């Protein structure tokens, strides 16, 4: 694995199986505790199934859509090593896409399963809120925006992993209704004829959408029609409302401030700007400026917006929403992390990578990114399918149908550990 590891920016010193997890931090790397023996995902104890294959790089505090921050340098995309893997689970994306491992753990608070899946040519199934317990370590993360899952090369693997880790634990603040049947059994099942809405414009018109991403999702729409589904240009009216970005950023900023305060308690000293990335510090400062009343107003607004969004599935009779996963292909390394750029500009620069995915962390719906096209820079482009609340089964049936009609699992990037 030396060559693919080196190509992704890993150094020998980073490959210690006993290394502490410090979520991409600089000065806090001696603060975060080792996360071995007690870590569980659902009912699976990670150390029971872990095979150490190297160090996985994530961005600092899982707050960014790129993988070239200052802490460790770049995690490189095995399809084109001058480009990003996406984030925040980009280390897992690179490891799975390059064949180092078959499955990589990923968390998704604003697209962090689906973004690296799109940029690395993988399947990224974001579970419903409450489908996978955050316990026993946590009750929730980012007030329910974050869910746990995996990036994989096939729909079968995505379904099998979620079957294994799904489930509730005592004390969970919310739980999803139990799956009525194993998702693995849904792979290859006929989904029937579905009514699918197609949206190519960014939610809330947050940004322009690259023509390559539009072409990919239009190609996917044609493929779905050939499979017998009805696809029409349609999406929830609430998707055009402008308040989404403010709701999302308030939650992320306030939780970043909380996390740095928590790290300070663990360290027994204040966390300063010298301990973290400039973008992390800017987010935390924004979070500290939010009052308790403003934060409660944010949560109230998010809940109301969610109900307006879900009515499109529940009342208007649509089964799925089809969108590009991202509004732009994988960016060239350094594009989103220019040291000469004001760190407060980070959310604006990253908008194309949140524009289609973050909304469904707010609503808590299941969504999946599957590979469909390649960019002019030879990086994968994914398309996203979003189901009604708790309906992972329809996603698995349709995604596996697409996988059979438009195969991708046998594609290999230039860097692949065969």
C-alpha cells in the first residue's frame, strides 16, 4: 500500500495503529483521547471488526468540504491526484476508491458521506436521522444533522453495512422506525414504477451549477425513464426558500464553538486561534456571537422548514427527488484553501459542495449518491436520489437498478491497490 498511501499525502509517522484521533486538529492533537476499545457504531464494536490499513485523514472537526487543510496537507483523489477527495470523510473516500479497503466509515452532517462519494466515484448512502445510534458516546451531533454510515463501491455493500449498524440505544433523543426488512434483501428488487422529480438548480439558488453536473443528472433522468419510471421537472417549493443556508450555518457555527470549549475542558487550558485552522476559528467566533434565543429560533425554523419540504413527498405524491450530488466537480487542490483568502469566506467558497446535500441533513431524510459520469478533469460526478422520511428501502432498490443498467463498480482509478 506504500504507493497509494504516499499518493494521498500520508507520511509513515501517520500510520501508527495506536495513534490518537484528533479530527484534523493542529494544537489539539494531544488533547483528543484515543478512540479504540469503547467506540461503537450501532451495535458493532469497531475494534471487533477493524483491520488497520493506514491513517484516515478527515478535515478539522468535520466542518469542510475539502481535504487540503494545513494540519496534514492534502488527501488526494486517486482518479486525479491534483484534485480533492471531498469532505469531510475524504480520507475514507480515497481509501475505498483506491482499493485499500472495501468499506470506509463516514459521518454526514452536511453531505460528508455523499460529497466524497461523488468526487471519488463511490456509493454514499446517508441514513435517516435516528437510523444509527450515536450512543453510547453521544446522543446527537450538530442537533441531529449528523448521521453515521459508510462509503462503499457497491449498493450491496452500502445496504449490508447499514443493516449491521442500524438500531437504537437507550437514551437516544430520537429514533427511526425499524426497517421492515433487511436492506440487503432489497438489492435487485423491483421498485415498481416511481414518480421522480428532477431538479438541476441549486437549492435556494445558492450558486450556479456546472454544466457537467447538469448533464450527468439529465443523463440519469433518461436512464430512469428507460427503466420505466416517470421523471418530471419538479421539486419542493420550500427548496427555493432562502433561509436554509442561515439555518444550517448557525447550527454548524454554534456547535463548533461548543466543541472547542469542550476540548478546552479536556485540555485544562483555553483553545486559541493558534491551535486550530483559521476557518475553524472563524466558525467558532461566529458561533459565540449567536445568543441562546437566536439558536432556539434557528431550531424552530429548521423544524418548520423540514415540514414544508416533506409535504412534497407526503402530499404531492412524489417517491424520489433526483439532483446532482454537487454543483461542481471535484475542485483542484488549493482552490478552497487559499491562505491569502479571508477564512470567513470559507462557507461561500464551499457553497457548490453543499448546495444539494446539506438540506437533507436539516430534514433528516435518507439520500444516496451514486456514480454516473466523469468530468473533463477525469474525476467522477455523482447524482443524488432523496427519498421520503425513513424510506431507505426505495433508495436501495432504485440505486441497485441503476447500478445494473449503468455499471460502475468495475471502473478503476489510476491509483488502485490491486
